[in-house]
């Protein structure tokens, strides 16, 4: 009897998750169908790129700097064992452009801008603002959600680029200024070893995919949340948890696809 | 129905075709019926008041008329068009002819006072900036808030926010306007001005106004027809004069605010409550 109850519980749980997945897919389609708003009313999207980018710029830049510092130190300790300290620039640049730039930026984005988006949409729902738009014959998905979605998708690769750039400067500060690695070797190894398409472009593709995933989850959670303080609070928590896990999962899949032989 | 229904309710309206028509409509959410057997009409130029106690289904009625919820039974027509089986485009077209003042204002918190009122104009018209500014300031002036146009929403009081919402509801000069509790939170002066504004708009623009409220004196001053709902049905309807003279105990208790009478103070039992009681192991 207990086994049957457990099985029924697992079935109910799976069914609930599948329903949410279906709702998410439908919501994604609704958003995609309204992305034409970027051409019809570009100002709305530009405002959101500015707004969402500003939310996260400081935390992204500071995090990038410290990640660069740590990469510089750790990279030096390891490369020093093999007498290859000159390759520090290459190690820092590849680590940042391929992996850490897109992934850490997406995780920070989920915690900073993602939660803001969820809370904003959730509170708009609680304050009847979205219902008011519908009654005014204004489609809230097109007017409110689509510009935010596009804003997040556009802002993410820009923020990832800022993260990687500041991180490389951090690695240079530690490696060249503090440890004393040759500056020419640091930059020339990087220039020779980093491929624009295989490394930089794949990193950009990753950050765009993460941008879609995190912004979609943030907006979906806000759109679906219970219009109460508790509902909004739970939705913002779910945004961070689901957003972060999806980023890590997608990163594994994308890495396997992009960098396998 | 226990109502004394006055079919010969007088109206100042000159128009004949109803802009809004409920014909024996039943409304509710899920398996819970809020109102049943509701019949109501609002014609162009007419101010119709829907009155009733808290939780009597007044706002549900507005939600059905604006297409936010469907009708469970009966026929609901807006601008002569049935609200059943409406496509999204048709519904949006109908909504463009309506204005709604929400119970809690529903103003956009990321916009200032001016932009809130300008919102429907920017979304649905191609007016240039000067024309938008002129119209918005005219409407803000009508509610006494022209000089508050530049303020953020966080800088205005609750009563002022309701007046901003009122200006936004009427800025496009709609043919049918719903006012959900337009007098709530207003001081006596603002209340009088808001009431006269609603009457004046209906007279001047020829729009049908549906005022959902429980403020008796202001409403009776401006309404052509008053519908009183309660206990899940339409209790009475007629002109303010007719209702004032009515002997119906429900009408009398409502108008006089008497504590004793047929109006039940208790919230009605629902199937959801009965299920909850069963789960708890208690008698409903």
C-alpha cells in the first residue's frame, strides 16, 4: 500500500512539473510571437536594456575583477610547476570567454536582474496593473513582458563581455603587475591562443542562450505567481533556484556540443 | 427575486439602443455562483448605478462586462455584440470603446501622473506630443490635479491616485465607462466633484456610465437608474426616487444602513468551504 502511495505521489509530482513545463513552453511562444515589438517600439526595448544592464553592471564588473584576480593566482601556481607562466594570459582568457564569463554572469544576472524582473511583474499583477492593461485593450505580454525579455537577452552577452574583459584585466594585474610575468608574453600568448569563432563566439552564443533561459524563467515566475506578498516572495526565490540550475545544466550541454571533437 | 422591479424607470437619456445589456445572466468563479438571474441595461448618456454590500458581486459584474470572466448562463451584450464566443481581436476592439476605473486604481507605478493618464492615448492613438499633453492636462484639470501632472505616484495620496485613475479612465472619451467604487477614499469635496464629473461626462459625451458603489447619497444624486444586488441576485431596480419610496425591506435596510433586516451579515457558504470543513472533520 505504501509503495502504491509513493508511486502515486511520484506520478502527481511528475504531472505537476509537466504542466508547468507546458505552461512555460506556451509562455515562451507567446513571448516570441510578440518580439516584433523591438521594431515597432524600439524605445521600450532600449529602456529595458539600459535598465536591466544597469541593475547588474556593478556586481558583474566587481565579480569579474575578483574572478580574474583568483584565476591569475591559481593559474600562476599551476603553470609555474611546468615552467609555463607565460601562458597565464591564455589560460585566463580561455577560462573567461569559454566558461566563467557566460556562466558566472548568468548566475549573477539571475540573482540580481532576474529577481527584480520577477518581483516587478508579480507586484504589477498584485496591483491589478496587468489586468488594467488588458481591459484597456493593451496586450501586457507585448507591452510589458516582451521588451523586458528582449532587454534581458540583449543585456546578457554585453554583461558577459564586460565580465570577461574586467576579468582579463584582473588576471593581468595579478600576473604581470604583482607576480612579474612578462607583459608581452601575457598578451601575445592570449592573442595567438584565443580563436574568435571557437572561443569568443561560442562564449557569446552561450551567454545569449543563458539570457533567454534566465529572463524567460524570471518573467514566467512573475507572470504565474500568486498576487500576494508571499506569492511574489516565493516566485523570486524560485527564479534564483531554477535560473541557476538551468544555467548550469545548459552550460554542460552547450560545452559538450561546442567543444567536443 | 424579491425585488420591487420598476420597469418604467425614468431616464434622462435620449438614446434608445442599450450599450450594455445583461439578460438573465449568471456569473461566478469555478463552481461558485456569485450572481444569478441578473438583467440590467445601460443606454448611451445614462448613468446606471449598481449598488450592494461588500462581496455582493458588483465587481464581478464589471469583470464580465469587460470580458475578464465569462458568463455562466444568460446573454451579455456590449455595444449590441454578444460577449460569448468573442475572438481576441473582437474583444480588444470592444474594450477600446470602454473606460474602466478600477477599485484600487491600478495605476502604473513606474510611470508618473502625466504618463499614467497619457497611457491609453499613447497606446491607441497617433496624437502628437502636444495633443497628448493638451488632452492629459485637460482631464487632470477636470479632476483638480493639473498641477500634479509632474508628480510620481509615490508622491500622491490615495485619494489623489483615485482621481488620477478617474482621469485615465475617461481620457479617450469612451462610449461605456465603468467606475468601480469611484468615491472610495475621497474626501467629501472630491466625492462631490467626482460625482458631478461622472454625470457631466455622460451628458456631454453621451457615454453610458456604470457606477459600482455603495455610497447612497452621491449615487442617488447622479444616477438615472439604480440596481441593487445582494444575496446572489438582483434585489431591486428603478430610479432613485422610486427606490427612495420603496417599501421593500431589503431596499429600506440598504438605503438606511439599518443593522436589522433581510440583509445577511454572514458570508454565504460555498462548496469550497464545505470541502474544507470535511477535510477538517467539522460540521459546515
